């Protein structure tokens, strides 16, 4: 991650990568090929890092956190594979998405494999609290995905609806990573609760920033500008604009959302309204609010390099360009 040093956990991150590779060795080479394509495509490993640092800040000295961090990355990869098929996304992290390279069937099935493999790895821990944390997170993530699908092109989507979706779809996996670090360290108390809330808040901020970048980014950052609009997704920048637009503007945006193919003029008009109503600034301000809450969640911990790292991760979420 840019401007953040994690030199003291580099060896552990390498072990996570080795564990990912080991668990992808199967009698079916396509599984390795598809999963490896996504896993090695430039992700920042924020979630595994969160789990490692959270375990360390709680005093954990064992080695089980490596497997748990690998599971977090497997689950994240599975959701990416499924997401890209559902969204028919052409790009992922600046590269052609897996569904473009392998078709729709293989990514869906490999995503299923990664979910199943994750819980097989977890079963070896014989720790119901850890298994429950992961199962709760994956259940909520699936619910968030379905709700997002139901809300596609729904111009009545509210900010409350949107926040519920991003909490379930994105933030709970950040929260799970942070919480499990505490659970494996035996800190199933205020430390675990505060780390869960910390992860949840940075996860909310992460998605808010991602949705803001969708309207101001470009292909250099791995996605087409206005891609959410093209997919009929009403994210906070557009919801904020719709709530402030007059009837004529709302009608024009609604027609564009329902279109199967957007023109450059359609996109230009919507981008203009989003800018005029300050909707990007509003979205970023909500992300900053979530980050401040996340930092507050860390007050329970004494100052240390690990606490500084968790604060650095929170700051990175706001500063990131991808």
C-alpha cells in the first residue's frame, strides 16, 4: 500500500501468499488458473493485513492467523468472481475481468469452490466462534448482493437502502477480518467488539470512496468512468443528486438509468448534475466521517506500532486512488 510500511509483517504476508497457492493445488487445473488470475491481479491485501495486525495488537503469538488471513482473501476473491459475472464487468483492477477471459461458467464455479474451500480450512480450527464470525459475514454478504440486484435501476433507492447494501456487501468482511484477529488471540471482549466496529467503519468508507471514484476515475485506475451508472446501480453520488434534483432533472436521470446503452452525452449530463449538487464531496465527507469513527474505535488500545498501522490503513482508505 502506498505510503504505508508493513515491513514487520512482510514475512507473514509471504506466508499468506504461500498458503493461498498451496490451497489452490487441485486435480482440476482450471480452478488454479481462474482463482490465480484474480488473486495475483494487484489487490492490496487490505483484509489479510487487517487480520494480521488485529491479531498482533491483541498479543497473538501463534501461527493460525496465516490460514485465517488466507481464508479472508479466498472469500474476497470468490465475491469478486461472482460480482463480475453478475455485473458483466469488463475490467477488474485494470485488467480484463475473469468472466471476459474464461466466460461466465468457470468464474461462478471457481467462486463456489473458494467458498467451500474456505470453510474446509476453517473447520480445522475447531473454533466455533471463528467459524461463526466467517459464516455470519458471508451470509450478510450474500444478502447484500441480492439486495443490490433487487435495487438495480430502482430510482427510489434511498441513502438508507444504499448504506445497508454496502455494509452487508463490503464492510462486514473488513469487520470479520479485524474481529477474527482478536478472537484467535483470545480477546473475545471489548477488543473484539471495537475491532469489529473499526473494520466495519473502514469498510463503509472503502465502498463510499470506491463509488465516488467511479464518477471521477478513468481506465487508468482499473474501471470505466460511470460504470455503476451503466450497470443501473444507484450509489450515493447519484442518490444524493436525485434527492436534490428538480422534476425535469430527475426524469432525465431516470430515463438514462433505464437505458440499455448509455451515450457519451447521457454520461456527461449526469456527471454535470452530480458535480453541480456537490454529490462527490458529500460522498467523500461521509467516508471521512466513517474513518473518524474507525479511529475512535481504536482508543481502547494503548499506543503501539500496530495501532499506528491500523490508523494508517484508515487514512489510506480516504487517500487511495483505486
